[in-house]
C-alpha cells in the first residue's frame, strides 16, 4: 500500500475555533478548510502502483503503461538511469529543440497531448506523477508534439506540479521533455 501524507483537519478546526476571532471570518475559514479536505487529505506518494511495469531488456530505464501499451523513458531527457533512479539535471528545450532531439533518437518520440496526460496523477502535486515509475521527475512543464490550433507560435505542454494541468506556451519556452514509443 502506498505511503500517504495526511492532514488533521480536526486540529485545524479546533485552532480556528479557539482563536478570538468571532463571526463570519472564522466560519468561512472553517468552511474553506473542510472544502479542501478531499483534495489534501491523502496523496499516494507512489502514484498508482501496478499501472507501470519494467520493459525487459531496458535495464529498468523504460516502463510500459499497462493501460495504454505505451513505453516511456523513466527519466526526463538530460537525466540518466542509474539502475534505481533518475539522476542528474534535466534538460530544458524549446519546442523546436525538443522536436529535433526526439527525431534524433532511434527509439523514442515526443508524446502528443493525450499520451502525456495519461501519466498525470491528479491526486498528487509536485510532481503529479507515479514516482515509482518516474523517480525524480521535476514538477515543471513538459512539451508535447501537439501544436496549439489557435496560434502557429504555440504548442501544448503538460505541467507535473499542480495536478497535471495542460496549457499552451510559445514555442520558444524552455520546457522539459519525456520520450515515449509505441509498444511492440
């Protein structure tokens, strides 16, 4: 069972009620804390165990998504797999650099928006991803190969900090890259 972080909302409520603040402010604060409880109560540190399996012959550097069949590099580009974790700094690239880097790889490509969003664990933040399958993933924006239809100067990115939001950025933004390939 994944380790979980918990927050005691009862202790927060007691503290609010003990304060000398009376009236609507204390009740509003208590209501805000109660509304946030489901989102903040527990975050599985290891994401969704069992959703990814090591790829034979990859020395553990790749995992297969059992739901989609896609094979992902465990490390962000720039990092390296040391047999148990991703080490070193990750690379930041513009959209054109990310596309050229992916095209230069024999066995990997830049994922599209829908593919990259399958890695998001919306129950967690910083990073919003299965940290067993993808250790030391920075909570930052990752490029997809999906251009933004509203502007030829923009492309879609997925953020792995605050719950995996998708957005579009200028293609000169320097984002992180994770490569994928189709399973065999």
